[in-house]
């Protein structure tokens, strides 16, 4: 699942959504599953897949709602060349081991003691989610297009003219 709740067109990770991560935490803490390994994964393309739509949104247009027709047409889009696809994995994180570190840090006997306190439980989920985001960023590749865009945006006049860009 995408911890931010969806894919990021720009490659920038958004704020994590806590629903899925807290549900997984509940299942492990209640013993419904013995453990879960969370594996942060970065998937980066050299080009933005929906480049035109993303540019339109940056110019102020509303994001087009995705439809069933879009899902059917996705095969056509996936045949296009987006350059390299970079898939990187961070170290798996055992949820049981994470809980053990929380128990030690909080000075409690068992993780179940925190489940009844919704505010503390969500704080633990938020801490884990932000750690996952951090680890995704650590293994992410900077695509060439992002590097060039950064250089262009940090010119003295916040950009570059077409005349200066074309040799």
C-alpha cells in the first residue's frame, strides 16, 4: 500500500495516512497475526507518468477524477517509455520488534497497555509511519529530470529563458 494514501506524481512523499498502519498494528498487538514486516519501497521513474495532467494541475486546473475507463486504458499508458524504473527496498522492519522498543521507551510491561489510549496509540502509529517515509526517502533515487528541474529553478532569476536553454 502507499503510505501516503496514493501515488505521488512529483516523487515527493506526502504526509502519511495512518489508517492502514494502525490497522496492521492492531492485528499484531491483538495477536491476530504473529508479526508483520514493513518494507519501505521507493519506486521512481525517470519521467512522470501523467506529466501533462500534473503540469495542468500545477497551473491551477482541478485534478481529473480517475474512472473505470482510465483503468481499462492503463495498458496503453504502460507501453510508453518512461525511461528507467528505479525500485529500491529499505531494510524490513519487524512490527513486533518496533513494539518491543516502544515498550522499553514507554516503561510499560506490554504494548496492549497502550491500545486503550487512542491518542498514544495514534502517536505510536504516526512515529512508525514517519519512520517509514524517512526510510523510503533514504533509498530513493533522484531522477535526472528532477535534478535538471532543481538546477533550473535555482537560477538567479528563478528560471531560465528558452533562448538561454537552446544552444
